[in-house]
């Protein structure tokens, strides 16, 4: 029996506009920012608010966390910020343990919140470690949480690599790819450990995007994950969705593509006309 060709070793096409399997990238926005990051942020916030690492009341904890987030926003000059964060931002206040916590908001908001929450967790983690040192309690769970958050932060630092002239390259240098892969593996291992050691609490939910993150890390040997970042396409999808909704009444699903494209092309022509003739 003839052996099947190895597509990874033969990245060429026999047709189809030159497309090959390796030309398809996973979207860092939905795998990362709106995937593993929002789950990580939600879990950190949940434990900051509903544990006694800060104080014994959740209202005090939430107010303290939000105050420190705002201070960090100002200090860092974060380009994308949440206008407010409450308990309902990451769980149901009436039943906070009923489902896994996950932070709402946009991808960029979650991406820039991650290192801030990691620093807040580290601050209070160090305090409880100092208090517990005499008792010999290592607080392993809290330490693994910090390790997971910092590993995910390191993963994004590698993704955000720039050349000397300030550009994001299509191909990451070998040493940057190695850092990216290392941080990704550490994060995934810590996340899985936290899921299995949460004492029956519904935390660190094992979502499929964790698996997609591993593949995204492995595929970084071919192209930088930054190349597949779909931030610019989000507005396009919102516009297309609105047009699609406007075409759903009185039109069979199989026939909706025609009025959708007609409306989209008409809108595009009108936009170009108004830009040329303000």
C-alpha cells in the first residue's frame, strides 16, 4: 500500500489558488483573548472576591480589586480598559458557584486585564505566604494559580515580539518560538492541575480552546500567531450579522445570501461615494 504524503513535510499545493493546510491559522482573538484569557481572568477574579485572600466579605473584596485595577490602568496606560467590573461581570452574583466563572467584555479588554490581575493576585499571595510561613503551609494552589497567570502573560509577550524597527514579523525567531511554546505548555499544565484540585468547586473549566491554544503554539513554527489575529475582522462580522438579520424576514434561509450581498455591496458603494464626496 502506498504511503500517504506528509503534508507537513511537503507544504505545497496541487491546485486551489496555492492554498495548503499550513495556510490556515487559528484565530488568536477567539482562541486566546476571548477563550483561555477570559476564563483565566474569571477564575482569578472569582477567587479574589470569594476567598478570604483579601478580606472576609465579597463586597469589600470586589471594591478593592476594582480600585487596584483602575490604579494599574492609569500606571500602565492600558490602551483597552473595562469601564467597570462587578461580580456580575464574571459570574452570577446570586449563584456564584453554579457555573464556571468567565469574564465578559471584549478581547482586547481581557488581554490587557490579564497582567493586572496576575499582579494583584501575586500581591495578596505574597501576603498570605508570609503569614503562613510560620505554620509551614505552602499554599500550593495559590502558587500554581500565579504560575498559570504569569505563563499566559509570557505567552502573549512572545506573541507580541517586535523587530528592531518596531514591526511584528510574520515568522518568529527560533528563541522566541521556544519561549512561546514553553509558556504555553506551563500554562496548560497548571490550568489542568487547578481544575483537578479545586476541592469540588466548578473552577478552571476545561474548554476546548485550551486544546486549540496548544495547536496555535505548535503552528507558530510556520507563522506568528499575530498573523492570524482577527481584531480587524470583528467589525466586519458585526456589520454582516446586522445585514443578515435584516434579510431573514420573508426569505428562505437558502435564499438569504443574495439580498445580504446586495445590501452589503450597496452599503460599500455608498460609503466610498461619501468618502470621495464628503
